C-alpha cells in the first residue's frame, strides 16, 4: 500500500499511523482510517501538482472521515498537514483551519503551527517533528541549508525550506535544494514558486541571462511556449 509523506505521518495521530502501516494482525482497520489515508495521499498530490479542485474535494473527504471520530486534535493535525503543503509551495496564508482548533490541539501541534508561521520559539524546537529540528535550530544560513539538504523526505524538505524562506533565511544553496527536490518529484506548484524566487534574485543581481533561463524553465513547467 502506498504511504503518505513523512510530513503527514509525523503529524497525524498514532492511531492513523498504525493504520497506514497496514498491519495484518489484530482487528480490522476501521473504515475512517483507510478513507482518511487514501484521501490524504490524494489531496497532497493534487495540491503539489496544481490541481486545486481535486485537492479541495479530497481534503474534505479526509476531514469528514476524521471528524467522525469526534477527536478534535486529529482534525487539527490534518489542518497542519494541509498548511504544510502550502508552506512547501511558498504560499503563506494563515493556517485558519488549525487556528480555529488551536485550544484543543496538542502542544507539539501548536509548536509546529508556530514553526510553519515562521514564529517558532526556542522551546518549540524539541517538540517539532524530528526532521525539522536541525533546520529550525540552525544558527546560520549555511547551517540551515545543510540541515534542509540532509532531510530525506522530499515534502518535509520543502516545508523546512519554505519556513526558512518565510523567515528571511533562504540562501542560494537552499533555493537550489528546493528547486532540485521539487523538480525530481515533478511537483509543479512548488517548482514554479521556487524557480520564481531564483529568477527574481537573478534579475535583482543584474544577471539577465540567468533570469531568462529560469523563466524558460518556468514556462516549460507551466505548459507555455517560451518562443511565443
């Protein structure tokens, strides 16, 4: 069975995670867990590939499945999963769905929400999902970029890069890592966002040739004819 991303597995509950493991022993997995799993997979993939309508539909299905348990903390974690895909794509809207459930969220989830918003405090770092701790605690841009490059899961890597960008700590090395990761996964939405940042910086530096090259890449991803 296909697994959801590391970011999702770290944020949704242990109960859901157990279901995702596909254990053959024990009682049958409840339908809500299986439905949530498949919809989480689909809404993440849809968003990262620029399919907004599919993402909206699949997210609603996942939320409805988890809401049936009456466990507010699980719905709050699902909202964070959705917000993380936005940060990975440099979309920095408020995480309104989580904010509405904040008072019932676990401390680790509130810490992660602060992290996604670029507002994590020193005490939040130990509560973050393990792959994000080194980047969050890095003392310099080179150290932060190296920490992000060491993250194995591609979505978690892009989320960490997005947080650093939001915090004005995005070095050229970090941008290159994010572009390479999004490109390798074929995720058009974050790839366009990160290429756009590279193109802007090249233009600001007076490197017109590089800016034009990056724009051609963006046109290709967006399905445009760069010669027109």
